[in-house]
C-alpha cells in the first residue's frame, strides 16, 4: 500500500474535483431560465413546451444511466483518468449543444453533458474515500455535496446572466474554458492513478443492461404534463421495457463471474438503508422544487421570477445543510445526523403545510437545510459499508437512488394531489354573468374563487404532509446506518 498523500495535497485534490462537480451541477440547472428563448429559436410555440421535453429527459437520461458503469470504471482504472474523460466529454457535449441548429443534435449534446456531468459526482465521492479516513470523510463529502447543491442555486442565475450578455448559446461556449481549467486543476492536483487489480474486471455487459434499465425508467417516469395522467403516454411501455432490462441484469449478475458490485464484503443492511433513505430524499427534494413553484404561481399569483425567489429560501438551505451534516457525521457517525435531518425536514414540511395559503419562508429554509444535512451521511454510509475496490460503484448507487426517487416522487405525488384537487372541486359550478345582476355575479365569483383557493391550498397541504410522512419513514430507515467511527491517526487530515 502506498503512503497517504500529505494533507494539503489531499485538500487541493478534492477541491479540484469539487470544482468539476460544481461545473456539472450548474449545467444541470442552467437551462431553467432560458428554456423559452431556446425553444422559440427552434420555432416551438410557448404553449407547446412539452415538445422541448427531450432537452430535460435527454440530460436526465445521460445523468442517471451512465453512473454505475463509470463509477465502476473509476474503481478499476482510477479516479483521475475518469474525471478527465468526463470533463472532455462534457466539453464535446457543450460544443454539440452550442452549434446545434435543430432540436435533435441539441438533445444529443445535452445527453452527453448529462452523462459526463452526472459521473463527476460519484467519482469525486469515491475520491474522497480514497484520500481521507472514515472519521474525516463526512466533512469532505459535505463540501462535495454543498458544491453539488450550490449548482441548483447558481445554475439559473448563471444561465440568465450569460444569456443576457451573449445569448443562450454562450452558456455552452463558456463551458469550454471552464472545463479546460477544471481539467488542468485535476491534472496537477490529483495524485497519479494506477489500474487496480484488486478492483477486478469491469462488467461492461452488466453496466450496459443496468444503464438501459435506468434510462428507460427515466424516460417512462418523466411526465411533462402531469395534469392528465400519472405517466406520459409512452410511460407504461418504457417502464415495462425497463423492468425487462432489469430482470435481464439480475439474471446476468447471477451467472457472470464478473459483477458490477461484488457482494463480498458489502454490509447489506446499512448499505440498503442508505439507498432507501436516498430514494426518499430525492422524492421529497423534487416534489419541493416542482410544487413550490406551482404554488407560487397558482395560489399566490406570482410570476415565474417570484416563484423562483420563493424557492430560493429552500435552495439556499441545501448547501448550508450539506456542510453541517458532514461536520456532524464526522463527529457522531452517519446515523445521528441523517435521522435528525429527516426528522427536522418532516417538521419543516408540516410547518409549510399549516402555513398555507401563505408560505412560511422559514419552513422552506429549514426543509432545505435539513435535507442538505442528510447528503454527506448517506454518501459516507455507502462508502463505509462497501469494500475499498467498490467505492465508485457504491457512490453511483447512492446518486442513482436519489435520482430515481426524484422521478418517482414527482410522478406519484403530483398526480395524486391533482386527483385530490379535482375531487374537491368537482361540485363547484363556474359562475356565469348571464341572468343575474352585476353585483350578484361579483358575489358568486368571489365565493367561487375563495372555494378554488381553498381547494388549491388543501391540495398543496396534502403534498407537503405526504412529504413529511416520507421524511418520517426515511428517519426510521436511517436508524440502520452506521454509528460513530473511532479515529485512526495515520490518515487523519
């Protein structure tokens, strides 16, 4: 075993990799503020934005599907070459997106960006495990998680600012020097990588089967128009195909001598608990991102900018909570901060539900900070419960679980709440200005609007109360996570 890197070198290495994570995270949210400008250039009507859905699903597809295989590649060939490969692919995807004159190549470019940007997070998490001892690792993972969540705050602002100066294509062109700077930082800061024989061969067939399954689930669960149905029209077929690919993956894993995640040495109870909690965190996170914006525009009468400002209370809490959760996990182990974070998030969502029809900004800030506090403990638990040669795969599993939770959560809760809203308003008759005096019509309209607002408030309260219940379940699952780690002097930073 080679001696550990000096502490300053380790901090520099994780800082360089964290900068790459931030770059990928910003690009995940950068189109939020310029999507309308983009689709108008491709002559897509504003009232048919669903045609631009592939811009979102393409990125999600690449982001989710490639993680397990790329994580495993980093286990086998080292973190440094995989991060550099991802940054190169990210730059190529940016070029394709920048020069696209049609929607199809733009979707291809975004998918390649998603594939590269998504892999940066789990590979950097695995790098933290390589460089830092278990008792110090959660603090580092907290900084990595904060970089990822900071992208959600900076992404829309960055996109709007760059687009205002040089147009939306400038968002992709500016990625090139940023990716080059990140690659140079990674080249000089990260220690040399050598192929790991103890990590075993790479299960390419299994990785491709799992990527196909995750990609099909992503396509099937992403619904651009949830008011009509839980799933899009293509959803059942895509999910059925995904299940078939998942069955094929399971059969292949049973028979193959090379597996994507070797079960030997994995502590399955805490590892599975961490994945389940990550799934729940993803569901609650996505529901918040969607429903706070909808609530602001439907119930509070704000425009999209006003909704974004309201959501900023939640988004700003995420990186702050990530740092705090990492520090707490380093001192007390993963179990306590994860359990406390989910419990605090549950209380925050109950607070939000009870504050309606107004929205308590403090509740949103608490929810963001509390969910952020679970990021580092869940990541650290996955690394502690798997062998050293599988850390890239384990990190990818945590992020994939979170992404699947985001997709399942928004599909299920949004559709359920819309059904509840339709039930509660089915008896309401829209007042018409015929056969009544102007004052009677105004009175009936006021009563109707009041009932509609009450139904909307009840709908959103149901969603946030359901989010609270999910957090309670995640807190219970978190009790199975590892406890405190005893410090070991040789690798402490």
